C-alpha cells in the first residue's frame, strides 16, 4: 500500500494520544481525519499544523455515543481523503469516578456507550469498507484500551476499567474474525500518560508521586511514546501481528 493511499481516521484526535498520533502519522505520509466531539478548536489546530507542513488533513465532528455520527464520520472521511485504510480508536471518557455503591445508571450507560459500543461501531464501519469480503483492500486498526482493564483500575475507576476490559476482549475476537480478509486488529494498553484528560489530577504533586511510585519505570508516559507504539502496530512492520494487546505502561503496576 503506497503512502499516498494511506488514510488514517483517528477518533478523539483533537487532544492527547490521538492528536500526537495525527501529527506523527502525517509526517509519515498518511492523510489524516481528526475526529472530535467537543474539542473543535484543538482539532482544527492539529489539522492546520499538519497542512502547514504540507500534509493532508481534515477535522470532522462526531459523537461516539451516536451511531449516525459514526457512519457519517466514515463517509465524510472517504469523501475528503479517500477510503479509510487505517483506524485508531482513541476516543474515550473516564465517566464519573466513584465506588460501586455510588454508581449512577445513566453514567454507566454513557461510559459503556462511548468506550465500548462506539468503538465497536467504528470497527463495524471499518470492516464494511476494508474487508476483502466486501470488496475492500484490507487495512489496519488499533483500539486504545488501558492498563486499568487488566486489574480493575485504580480506586474509584471500576466502571472505566470494565469498559476497557470489554475493548480488549472485543479486539481479540474481531481480529480473528477478519484476519483472512486483509484486516489486522490490535489493541494498545497505555498506563498513566500525561494528556489533557489526566493533567488536572497529575498537577497534584502528591498524587503524581504516588502514581509514579506505582510504575516500575518510576515515571508517567508521554503521548508521543504511545503514538509511536500505535503507529508501529498500524504499519506494515507489524504485518504478521493481529489480535495482540501491547502494554505501553512503563512495566505496569508494582505489586
């Protein structure tokens, strides 16, 4: 697949890992669709930066909790840039933190809808377009999960962790389903990474020190480190890898 034909759709691409992946992928010749829900200014800034460096990119709104938005997102990406050949599902929300006895049903539904159902529908749309079974030319997908899914998350994050555990299970099943149809599907599990989503809590020195003490490498991750791992999984260098979950976590958690 030539670099000119590589079209990468990034959900949640206006900030954090998604935005950094967009910048780095554009430098490698991908055409980039940066999806956003609420971070319009940030997404358009990423696109302007890419275009300013000679790349091709568009910013496209879409709520992962709305099926119609997801279908439209794929259609608009194809109209603007060509058929989607690569997909990074990085959109996700933490939801309201709290113990199980504090659960709110509406919050649970929203977290699972965005983090699980929305991601699965993105994979559905990608499969319909990429699969050789449907006349496509194949492609590669990376689903961003979390180390929280392996141990149930840090205190107060059990619902978020459950959503990411579901992503891991789905990724493996989906990968086997389409492996003979030209599509590779892998997962990426970041640990604690400094992004717009986490910076508020990480600005608390005591909290940050406690987190860093729990990571074998002794530090939190950087968005670029996760982006590089995602790009490797999307690339032809990982051509024989599918159904894998890569931990990008500094060693996980100290036990």
